[in-house]
C-alpha cells in the first residue's frame, strides 16, 4: 500500500510529464509547495521502489509501475469529483479540494461502485479524462481557446480547475464543457477576446482563454 505522500508525488509527476518529458525537481517543488530538498529525498525513495527513474540535473520519469499507480489515484480523484457533483450536489468549483482528501482512502470496490452508478463516465466535471480501469485514457483536448481564429465556432471540452474563483467565473458566463462558443473578435492591444455564448457576448482576458480547451 503506497503512502499518501507517495501517491501525491506520483500524481504530480504524471501530470507534469504528460508530454513525455522528464520532470524537474523545481517543477515538482512548486506544484506541491515543498522544498527542492524534500523532493530530492522523495525521488530517491521512488527510485528505490522502482516507481521512477531519477537522473540528477535532468529530471524524473515514472516507470510503468509508477504510471499505473499514478493513473489509479487520478481515476479515484476524477470519479470522486463527478460523484460529489452528480450525487451530492457540489458545485464544480468545490469538488477538487474534497476529492483531494478522499482519493487516498477509497477501496477498489467503492471505486467500482461509483463508476457503475455514474454510468462508467469518461470525463470529470471540468472535462478532464477519467482513466479507465485498464489504464487507458480518453482523448485529452489541449487546444486553447486563445488559439481560435476570429469567426471560428468551437465546443468547450475542458476547463482548468486550478482556481475555484476561475471556475465560478466560467460557470457564470457559460464557459463550461460542451458549451458552443464563437470567437467574435480579439484585440492584441488589450489582449482580450470577445466570445459569443448562446445569446450573450462576453469579453475575456487572454489568461482566461489560455485555460479553456476546445474542439
């Protein structure tokens, strides 16, 4: 049984290294809000457990066993987020922190029951893919709204869940998964985007458009 700390590290390393690149000590420290020295000690431990390969000054890459363990905890987290929203009525800006606390403590049976009750979902409330039981991952949408051309119509597929206040803002204007959006105009001076959502137009900042992913 992996400790909560080990699971947290595996999850963060997996997310930071989804593009296949090695993940640096500083990136992990920044994400987990710990010191680089603490990260170095944990990476040595993960290497000894055959969960990762760490090369000094180059970074860390998860082993197959490490990837499997990371995907399992990510599956727990995203299923719990959807369960909290669908079954318990949590708003999408509150499910992340609750799931962070619960993900380490549910059994495989409980995970299976949640998945079955929800109809074996493929994505969480924010549009992030839920790894399947066998470790396969549904398509990840990485095209940011900020890259859309004027006059182009797209569908929102994923919204960053890094900040609750950002999620509340997106919910207020309808920038949620499956929403149809047209980019009406962009201004390079003010770095803003005018988007049409339903019958209303909204002006959003580039920083917001970079956190919304579309198809």
